[in-house]
């Protein structure tokens, strides 16, 4: 039996590129939807802010193209996460290589595998997230930069 | 912290219990108060029925001709190989569209309990293993399965062509005559049957009225909700942690879990549950990633596109809705538990050795007292309507088709 950590490696290794047209379409739609999102450095409007290894990562959940508060993520419903990675006042040039979520107390993760689309200027969108149970979920972001790989964590409580 | 309204309700219930004593009724119980947090969590199980805007993957969704056709086909045994098994043979309207048997019995005996169909339009995955991602594809499988109805495109086309009314409604719904050679024919039959099943919505229950009374701060209306059900509701939300999975208006998160119900199948074999369901779904030409999904944006295929098969899926089965349970005994994927009391006892005496080694970690035996079991059963019973709902009538006969079948 694989260990819990091995069963939940970062989603980046499982990241599947979509076909060209769907990625292009998503990028266009994402660019429009995210037009108010993503200036560096991130602000409160960009969602929760995480800092590590000189990187600043902001994330916010999105449903139907509209951002919602992290505390308002509904249970058992698909949503997306928009991510901005900054290095000071400029986009960092780093890549969001993975995003996954687990329930540490339950010892399992999501039933769905998010797909990450790069939107440009250090912005990313992860599609296909779902928190299917109430309780504490731990988000794990893997960011690849010139300095190497960084992992940033944040907690969300779903009611 | 208690809520002022809850206190008023508690006083009312206490008064009611006192009156019951005076009149020789049941003994007074400790009044039940709900905290602000509990009231918010109770509110999350409604409103009923939830908003619903049709199935974008089914062009026949909401179409009166398709609903009429679907209802006719649902009750028509001529779709089956021996002409004696209709959808309704297992999905009986008076039983919440269930059959009361441990496992289904079509042309052969099945290995799983027949799921009820009330409120089926609100589901994300269909079948105990979620082997289907649309109601219409789930409706096609039993028609073709040799163990259930053993039908075929040719048999279906013959049936429709033999009936001017059925053929006419098919043309009205899909814009072309029925033909076994048309690759859309079988999916269209299933889409019509699904369109009818979408109309099967159960009425509000005593719980829904209590929930609304809490929301409206109507103490008088709330007072009619039984004390035992209130205590059971508190166990459901609190110690039992039932709402962790049995969430929302349907009392289900629509996903899958292993709760220690054996997955062995007689005479020999195992039911892989969700693991097999994912394989079946992804290999099906009728899944939402395929050509028969009528949603050109594929926006309804997010779940299928992002599925993550896991080792723990083996032996997982769908978290069922808790609505209308009084109509749909026996329970669990194999029908192994005869009554709601047996279901609550299952969780009370949960055998952790049966749980998947890398499955859910919060499942523990609840060790409930006899009174707590009674209370949980009383609560679950309030999630069903007092009387079985009548099947909806077919759309009015304003269609340009003959009404005779």
C-alpha cells in the first residue's frame, strides 16, 4: 500500500494538456473573466495571499465566471481557482505546476483532478475542483520558479 | 448560544408536551433547542424542491412530446426481449419507483438494489457505481442489458413504427421518424424516457415544513415537528456527522463512499462499485464527452472530464438521497438492510474491519442508545411525504398526434 503522501503527489505531475482549441478558448475566456484580476502585487480583491521563497501567490475561487469568497465555496459543486503569482510588484515568471486539495483529518483528497491553464502575466486558472464533503480542506499549490519548486498551503473550511 | 426564536419554539414544544401529559398523551421530553449554527445547517437542506433548469445535454428535456413518449415507453414491456419486462417492472410508482426487492429482477436476477427515481433529475451520477453521467444514458443501459430488458434498436424501432401515436410523438420530439439505422435512435429513446423521469419530483415533507418554519421564525408552525425527530436531527447534524456526506436538499453530496457494506456477490465474485463505474463510464460512447451530448459547450461534462480514479474507489457506492426512504426499503446497494432501524444500527455498530484500508477515516461506530436510534429513525421518517406521491399526469393532449397508444 502506498503511503498517503505518495497517493497524493502534487497534481502538476498529472497535469494533462488539453487539446489546442479548448486551451485557446479557455485562455480567451479566462483572460476576459480575469481582466480585473492579477496586477502585482496582489491585493485583497485577488483573494487569499500566501508568501514563500520570495513569491507572493494570490488565489480566489470562481463559480460561473464570478469570484466568490473562499469561505463561500459550496460543498459538492464544481468550481475553479484563479491564481496570481508575483515577485514583488511584477509577475514572477514562475509557473503554477500543480494544485491539489486534501482533507487531512479524513485522509483523502478530491474525487476530481484539476487542470491548470496558464493565462499569461503570471496568472493561472485551475478547472475541475470540487470539495465533496464538509470540513477542513487543505489546498496545496506547487510553484516552479528559477529558484526551484515551492509549495504553498492554505486551509479552507467547507460547511 | 441559543437563538431567541429557538427558545420560543422550545417553550411551545414544552407547553405542547405538558398538554399531552394532561390529556394522557406521551410523556414530556426535554425541550429541543437549536443553536444559530444548527439552524444555519438545517437551512442548508433546502429549499425544496431545489431550482432546476433542464438538462442541457438532453435536447428533449422539458419537451412535451418527448415527455409523453417517455412515459409511454417507461411502462411498455414490448421494449424487452420477452415482451414482459418494462422499466416500471422494477421502478414501481407506488414504491418511489423502487421494487421492494433486495436486488433487481429483470430477465435475470441482478446484484444490486433498484434505485428509486423520485428527484432523479437532481443527481450528478447515476446508478450505485455512478457508471453514467446523465439520466438519459442511465436510462438506456437497462433497456439493452441482457440481464434486465434485453432490448435493441431494432425492437424499439418496430415498437414505435407499430404505433402511430408513438411514432408521431417521436417525430414531434426529434424532428425525424424512428429508424433503427439512425445512430441517434437509441439515445433519443433514452432521452425521451429521461425527459419523463425529470418530472418525478416528490412533494415537501414534514422536515421541509419545519425548516421553513425555522426560516420564517414561525414558532407555531415549527411546534408541530415531533420531539423525537428534533432529537434525531440534532444527532444527524452533530454526533452522527451524517450531514458530512448526506448534505444539501437531497441529503446527499452525490458522490461515493465505503461504509462497510459487504461487496461480495453470490455465488462468487465481488462488486467493485465506483471503481467499475468509472471504467464503464469512460468507455461508454454515451458519456457526456461523446457525440450524443446535446450541450455543444460540454459545460455539463466537467465532472466526467476531471474524474480522478483512485484505489479507494473499489467498494465505494453512491451516497444515496435520504428523501422518500419510507417508500424504498430495503436499503444499501445490495438491499441487505431491511429497515431504517437496521440502517441506523449499521452505523451504530459499524465494523471498522470492513472499511477500506485507505478509505474515509472519520467513520467510527456511533454506539447509539436504543433511544437515540429511535430518534434518528423518527427524523429520517420525516424526510418522506406522509403518503406516496402520485405519478405526474402526461402533458395535456394538445399535441398534433393521436392520443391512442
